C-alpha cells in the first residue's frame, strides 16, 4: 500500500499470514476506493495520492512514515534505496503516476489553492461515453459535495479562477490520454553570456568529469556561431529562424543543414531584470549571422561595450535616452527653437516616461538661442540674462506650444513651470477663438466675396441667414474635390469672425482640418470617443466644462469630410449638445447651425453593385507588373531620376488595403536612388494591460510582427527624397497631423527631417511606437487620402472597395477627369473593366 493512490474501503484481515505458506490477502466488507482531497488538511501529513503531489522533496521519508504509521520500529526495517528504486520505476513506466506528477508541476508553478473536485448533479447524457475506463464500473465519493436524491453525477475538475473543463476532457487529462495526435516541432533555443554555459551534473559527480562534458564548450548557442562561419545560408537567418533551415544534432553538438521537415525556433524567455542576458536576447531577435559575441554587439560598424548599449544604438530600448539623443540630433541641424518644439511634441505624444529628466539633461540645447534672440529683439548686444531667466523664457515658449495643441505643463507635476504659471482662470478655448483680428477677417471676407460664384453665394447666404437669425439647422454641402467647398467654409468663417462671433471648424481627418483656419479634428474638438456607440457621449464635455461652454457660444459648427465617419459619431455629438444646451425646442444638435461637408453621396446605388468604368479612365496593362505599370502612369517613365521638387506634391496612388499600399511603397522605394536607412521600433506591452494572474508573456518577435492599420511598421525603411505621411496628430498648429505628407530631407540616427509638401517648413520630429509615426507615401489607402486634393491620381484595384463611400472618395480626390487613371486586376492579374461600389444612404437617418 506504500504506492497506492487511494485507500481500500474494506477491512483487511492481517491474522491469516502466520504460517510459512504463500502470502494471502483477505478483506471483508464492501470494497471501494475512497478518494481524499488533492492536498492534505493543514497540519496533516500527505498520504496516498497526495504523496505524488505534495512535498516531493521529502517523498521517501513521507512514504515510509505513512506506511509504518505509528510503528516506528517497522519503519526502520524498510530499505530507503529500494523505495527510491520503486519510485523511479513508477515515474518512468506508470501513466497514472505521470498524471499525478503533472499536477505536482502545476502546483509548483501556480500554487495549491483555487482547485477543487465537484460533482455535477444534472446531466442529459452519459459522461462515460468518451472515457476509456480500466474497470467495468468506477465510483468516487467526495465528502461534503453530495445532495440527496442525485440520479446522475459527473466529476469535473474546476478552477475557481473561472476556467471550466468538461467531464470528458477532465478524465482525459487525469488519465493522460492524448487529446490530439498532431504536434508541431518546436526547437527550444538556449543562449548564454560568454563563459556562462549551462552544465548539468549529479551532485556526487567528480569535478573533472563535469569539466570534461561536451556541453561546457560546445553549447547549442556557440555551435550557432560555428555554423554561421561555415554556411553562407546561415548568415541570412536570425537565431529564432535558424531551426527552419538547420537541425541541431545533440550527439555531435553541431547544427547541420535541414534536408526535410520543418521546425519552429523559440528563444528561451528572460525577464527584463536579467540585465545583460535580457539585452542579449533582444539582440538575438534582430542580428543575423553573427560569428561571435562581438558581432552581436556591433552596430553600423561600431563595437559597443555592452549589449544594452547595442540595443540602445539600434533604437530597441524603451527609455528616454533616445529622446535625449533626438534633441541633440535636432540641435545639430536646426535652431533651439525647433528643439523646443520637438520637446513639446514629445510631451503631446506622451512619449516620455520622465519628462523632467529629459528636460534637465537637454537644457543647454533647448535654450541655446534664447540670449541671442533677446539681444536682437532689444537691440542690446551686451544684454545678459540669468540662467533662471533663460529657462523661464524657454518654459513659457514650450507652454504656449502645448496650449496650441490642447495641452499644458500642469499635466506633468515634476516638470518645471514658468513664472506666474496657473494665474489664468478663464476659458482658454473661447479666448483662442476670439483672438482673431476683426479687421483682418473683414478684409479676407471681402477678398473671398469678390471671387465667389453664384452657386457658392446661394449656399453662403442660406447658411449665414440661419446663423444670424439663430434659427438653427443641419446643412449637407456636397461637391467633388476642387469644386469650392473649402472656399465656402472660409467665406463663412471670415464673415462670422469679423462680427466677433465664434466658428468651430472641424473635419473627420487631420489633413482635411488643416485646410480650414483654426481647424481641428472632430474627435479632438468635441471629445468624441474612438469607439463611439449608440449610448456614448463626448468626453470632458459635461455641462460647465470649457469644452461645453465653447460649443454653447459657437454660432456655426463645420464638419468637413463627414461620410467616412460612423453614424455613432454624429449621434454622440447630437446627444451631448442637446444635453448641454437644453433648448426648449427639441432640435438636432441643440438648435445650433451645423454644416456637414460631403454629407450627400449622390451615387446611383444603395448597397453593393458592380459598375462599369469608362474606357478613357482605364489603364491597359499588357502583361507587365501591374504595380510597375501604375507607377509609370502616375509618376512618369523616369521618376527615379526626376529633379522636379514637386513631383510628389500633387500625385499619389490610391488602393483600398494596406497590404497593397505596402507592396507599392516597397517597389517605389527600391527604385529611388540613394542609401536606404532602417529604423526599428521597440515594442512592449503596457503594464496596466497585463493580467498579473494570467502571467501571459508575449515575446518581442511577436510584438514586432504585429501589423495594425494606423500603427507604424517595426521596420521603417526610408531614403532621402522619399515622400512620407504622418500617421497621427503630432502638432496640428504647425501642420503635422494625421495624413500630412512630407518629403524626407535628412535622416539622422534619432531624427527624421522633412519638408511639408504643401509649404516650405522643415520639422524634425520623433515619436513612438516606439517608432517614428510615419509611413512611405508613394501610395496610400483610400481612407488616408481623405481631405487631399491632387492633380494626378492612380487608383489601383487588385480587389474591390469594401466600405461605404470609398470609391466616391477616391474619384473626388482629383481636380479633373484627365487626372484620374484606374487599373483593375482580378485574381489572375488580368485587366478588368468593372468593379464593386459600396454606398449606404442611411448614414444620417437617425439624426432628426
């Protein structure tokens, strides 16, 4: 009974074996197996199945004590080596012992609390259908979990943390039955620092034998270096990719080329607190073909002293050092004024973990031109300022820049503040909108009215009458790209502002908002949630707030490029404005005058329908690569050698999906002359998003592979002269917003310098994934083109549009019919003349 899992319910007769005959086992009473708890009660020693799970470090002693009971003399007669031999035999051969050992391993990792055995009373089918019992009938009684008059019962292993296991699955797991026969070959890849190989040995093994083991100087990791020296193909692979092409031969301690089969490599996980070993693991996800430890620490020809320094040089680490270096890089190619703007953008984007540390480390670079500018402004070349005065001027400038983007230094308690900070008690949003010079607005309105067309004047007068008479109303202004919608908005804004009243110009995208004076995205202006639904309201727009007050006093609200937004966004604003204005008349948007741009999509179908494309708009592809054909059609036959600085200003290729955009951009970049520079992102899980109880670990290589719309790629490949596009709002006041296109003018280690295509400003900027929030923009998705007005558009449709209004948006980006060319290809790459159009007219039907 020393190794039994359960006790016998019957009474054993020990008196029969008194003579010299063969041993006889006799018992009387009802024979059944009694299952105890998985863990012993507090203060009790383990017994039966508990001996396989609890306190296994002292298992031999526990078994001897349990077998002998109170008879210590009998215990001394038992031979411990024999008990150990039997235990090892059962561990290797008995499947039930292995099942209990797996429970021990789980308890060692997760603890022994939170699990219980429970009986399920009601069940419609027989739970034994899929079991493989070893006896005709098996009964289990668990004290404390019985109900009278039970008819059918299932035994279920249940975790109190919320995980439920079915009856048949629980029996499979307990009895160690395989739940499936298919397995994936996974090669676990070990690694170590120099002279820190793992060595396995018995506690009584001589030191000479340990030192002579093959694993001491021939580890899997060191053999990887040797294979990289020997095989050219190996030098193209990272450590994790290595098992896909090579096989580890443990007998010879060598990597050899794989002849058949497939395997996945998994590098051993190391906690970030592992110091240099952790940084080595980070580098192993990126470095290809190293032949030594020194190769791993070498970046761009520079050998770094530590793996942490190498990670930092590659931009792989999540700390503020790279932002400090970015400011230093920016100061080398621009004035301190731009460095202060760069620091403010870092604050706006919430990139810095310790802004005050970055600020203190870069003060010399941020204030380098303050004294010089003051001397020029005052005409006093001998003027001197104290360090405190210089810092105060710089902080004031940073604060003003933050305010223009709806932020303030008060958000960061540890950041130094300028003098008289916090004295202002008004509504800055209202003050900013009333800050327009009335005379300038009047002149602008007179200039625009001199050019207005009769059709535009009719729209202008109708909306202006509704504003001046406070009659309210919702207007939908429809027009193709270049027909003057923005002109009407500017005329209305200048007229109303010249009268000292407020206009709130918004748009669905940042690039469209830039076309309107004082424009903001609708989400930013009104606090509309990203995941708006039928119950949502605007954030931070409760009655009495600054945001609510400016909406109450505004005379006109313009929302351009409306069709691409979800109806829930408009309904959210409608609910919120009705709540804060509380008009006695139940009018849409609280009775305010609201103008939606492109609110009416005047296309023939409602739903999905296949339409014919006119032949003069189609590109005929004669067997060439369709991407190459589209590139030549839009950018010309010799765009690689063109010296036209405005080549990319008014041209773009549009396509529905990001996958096609990536293919086009990769091709265009490969054709562009110049040296290519690669920026790598550093990806990590936000600690607040990780369930500590689940303890889920996502390896860095998985996070690097994540591709989500709007998220910059892990590998950002750029060349000087390539067009790029911002993927988020970084500095709307200076024109850097989601959708802004720029031409790369300089590539530094931590700074990208670019010229906005629609102007001559130069802005260095550095944001996070941890990655620059930009992407190549030879091609862009149709959604990203929202708000752009172009002269030449190539619409590439290897697959149809898939959402409301996409085809309309792509057609309306171009100023004239001659500037639009379309290439439609099917699954086999053949040119087609038809495509799918998607339009749903009920977008605004719930606003009344």
